[in-house]
């Protein structure tokens, strides 16, 4: 799979992660999109190193999608923990 395919997969994974984890994000649409792209790479890396399962290099493979969406969810949760404020701090 080419880098362009990973970027497209990341964009879609970011949107799916946002749907699965709704709420306000400090980065807005662009930040969530970037998190989806990076999350697809992180998901593939986590799958390879911690689950000992290399992600197939096929755009339409379900394991690839699960890894990308999982990575996007991990990054989105981490981003919200670090930078998101559900309440105003005084």
C-alpha cells in the first residue's frame, strides 16, 4: 500500500474514530484529521510490535482498517487527555 493510500485510510479512520468518540476536540476538524492519519501509522506499528501481527498491505483488508481506527482512537483519547478540557478551568 502506498503512502497516499495510508493517508486516505487515515482520513477515513479519523472520521470513524470521531464518530465512535464524539465530543469537542481542541484541534477541530483539521486536528482530528491529522490524528486519524498519524493513528493509522501508529495502529500498524502497535499491531506489528505488540500483537506480533503485521498489518496486511491491502487497502480493503479488515485488519488494516481495525488497526488504523484503533490507532486513531488511541491518539484521540490521548490528545483529549493531554489537551482537552471538558470543563472550564478557573
